[in-house]
């Protein structure tokens, strides 16, 4: 009887928090489902104060659980072995039996499950993942050296039968030694083409997928390069890169195919360095590879491009070639939908080449010529600012905004940012404040509000600017169109937001009141929101409750209760967890106001009202650190 009481005492005080600390929330949820659906059978006690049972899943598993230091430990014949859902299910089944006051028998000495678990050890490492040690390699070398020629040949033939690729490797080596490289190159070119025919894909949910394997191609390229055929490797590299880019474009595997192709690049770059082609053609090969790469997989070429041994004369020729390429391209005059990114990429490299060739004076004229063709106004403006040509930079900012209009709003916003940069460099704080105010109107938020405040304080106009910004949020009249605006008007037109705002902008007004720690104003704006369209205004009730909890504790508690009850009504375990978060916040306030008894009464009422929602009751138990089951005091 003493042992039985000890066993009970060790397990019955477990809380849901204890189980989740042991196995994790997902495993606990799965174990709970297993127990609930009757997957645990023949539960028994063991002599070491543990539990043992059969747990039925896709197969039948023997599972044993003992109490460690405050938390359970388990071992199982399932693939996971330790801390699995089967162990959780055994604990919960035991607690359920205790709750029903049922006796748990003791396992027999020769219980089959004990024998199954006796030698069970974790085996998380696959044999092929264990690296070969130097000692093992030495043993292999010694063994091979001790073999006769006939024995070695026999071993090789045996390996050929087991691994057909060995035959192919031997044939390749024989052809390379006899200077008959053509068959190998022809076959390799065919392999590169064939491997690019099937895109990579991954189904991570079902642990299924396919990734093209370029390791064989990489090994053959290395063999060719080692044999001195750098030009042929470079030619094959061109095929690999062009077909690889198309393959990555059609693959859906989060970059795994791209990584396979990247593994071949060091060989191609070495071939590029050793090839017999002219230095200009070498550098152009690397630059063109970077231009054609839309997926960032050919970054390895950047190190080759930035090498200092590329002379200014070589870069001069590259610049001329790229500029001619730009002239031969048809410009994309339609900036309404998309920019010509490929043209932009070529012009970026042409600019880089001009700089490396020492022709920096030609950079800005090239940027000016390209700006209207691709919408690359920001690049031009940045260059003008670097040259301290502020007036020209401002002119191009306004020109770009005018040309783009409401199209490509991201570029327009960047141009306004560059204008802000120019005015800041000029230390024109009134103008900077105006632009900050404009940005606030375009995108009202705490961030743009504080940026405007920072510069308005420099010119000592913040109180008036603040008043007019808040009035804009309330009635929708632009700050600089209101009476007593103390600063210049923005020197570009304000386009209406596509969001179709309806004033007052309650969400932003409340956010600013929270930012300024004004709970009275927070509550005042909250009370003015039309309750039938409350969610439309983007107001976060949790943040409001937090902001007013000291100023109006009863209102804060009411808000948290409302949010909790709305989540409970969703009848969803995840929603119950979110409800518990709000209930915890409300409880802190109630306890601080010496209303703990009133709060306990509220929780008791929730438990009674939702007694059939088992998952919710578990969450409420967990919230208060209550044991998973309640038992008689004489067991404690």
C-alpha cells in the first residue's frame, strides 16, 4: 500500500504545464487524443514505481514511464523512443484510472513489454552520417596495399556490379588518359541537358520531394579540369549555368536545386581562371553570368569580378560592350506596370565598369539617359547627391515623381526620401518638417508621427504642428491647408490614398494617445468608435485595455473579459489559449484592486457554463497551476 501511495503522489500532482515542459505542447495534444480515443491498454505498475502499457497507433508499442526529478521520463518501442505521445498517453490514462478510483495491477516479472524495452536505446544517427575517421582510412589503405593485383581487380569488378557508376568512372579515366575526351564531353553535355528537364520540388508536409543531383556532373567536371581541359569545362559550364537558371525558375523547393548548382560553381570558376580565352572574355563571362542570374545563385562570380588583377583597360572594353548592348536594346516606355529590370541590371554593371575604368565623369550622364527608360530615378538622384549637386538632384526628384505619378509608388516614396535627405544635408529644418508631415499624412503611424515631432522641435513649432496633425486625423483636412500652419507647403502634390479613409482615423488617434501615455484620451476616442463597425477601424482592444488599466481598471477588465469570451465562443483549442492570456491580464488587475474573490467567482461561473468544453477546462486548470486531476486528500 505504501508503494502504491508513493506512485500516486509522484504522478497525481502533475499539471499540464509539467507535461508540456516534459514533452512539448504538440506532443501533449497528440498524447491526449490517443488516451481519449482508448489507445492505451493493459496499464500496469512496475517495481521501480513506474507505469507500463501497450499503446496502439499505426503499430502496437510498449511504453514505460517513470518519474524523474519533478517531471516524467519515458521510453518506448516507437521510432521516437523518448518523450513521445505514447508516454503522455500512458500518464493521462493512469490519472484517468486514479480519478475513477480503479486499481492498477502490478506488471509480472516476465512481462513481454519489459523484455522489449530492456535493450531499447536511442538511435538518432544514421550509419551513413557518421564520418570516416583517419584511423579507419588508414586501415583501408593498409588492407588495399596488402592485396594482390588479381585480388584488387576482382574487388573492382565486384564494386562495378554493386555500383554501375563505378564502370562509368573507370571508362572516363581511361578516355582521359588516352586523350580521347570527346565521348566523355558529349555524354556530359547530354547529362547536363537531361538533368535540367525535371524541376525540383518538395512536399514538406508529407516528407516527399525530388532535388536534381549535380554531384556526378561536378565530379566529371573536376576530372576534366584536373586532366587540363579548362576550356572544355568552361564550355560545359556555360551550358550548366544557362540550363540551371531555367531549372531553378521552374523548381519549387525553397532553393535546394539552386544549392546543387552552386556546388558546381567553384569548378567552373577555376576553369575560367585557367582557360585560354582573353582576359576581357573571362571577365565578361563572369559579368554576364551575374546579369542573367535572377535568383542570387551565382554570387560566387562576384569574388572573381572584384579581383584586383582585372586592369582598367579590360574594364574599359567591358564598359563599351555593355553600353553598346544598352543602345541595341529596345527601351521599355511603359512604366505603368513593370520596369525593365534586365536593362537596369546591364546599366548597373556598365556603371560599375566605367568606375573601374576610371571614367567616372560618364556615370551620371549614363544614369540620366537610363532614368526615364526604366524609372531608375533613385539611382540617378543618389549619384547627384554624392556629387553635391543638390539642385540637379531636386530637379530629378520632382521630374521622377511627375513622370511616375501614381504608378510604382515604392519608387515615388524613395524619391521623397531622397528629397528629405537633400533638405537634411542643407539643414533646411522647416522644409524637412514639412516633408515629415507629408509622410505622416501619406502613412499615419506612431513612427511617422515621432519623426515629424523630432524635426518640428528643432524649429520650435511642434505644439502647433501636433495640433494640426491630430486635427487632420479627426476631420481629414490636410495640415498645411488648415489655418495657422507654421511651415511651407509640400512642393509636390498630395495624391489621395487608395485606402479610402473615413475620418476620424480612430485607430491612429488611439495609437498616438497610447504613445503619449494619455489614457483619458485613449478611452475618449474608444468610446466614440461606432460599435457596429468596430473592427473596421483597426483598433486593438488588448492594447487599449493595457493602456487604461490604471486609469480605468474596471473598463480594462471588462475589455479583457469580452475578448476572452469571444475566443471561448470559437470552440477552438488555440482560441482557448488566447482567451487564457486575456484572463491572466484581467486577473492581475482584479487582484491589484483587492477583488480576487470576485474574480474567482467569475472563473467558477466560466467553468460551470462551459463544463462540457474539456479543452477549455484544461486551459483554465493550467492557468492556475492546478493538478490535472483532483483526488482525495488522504493520498497527498
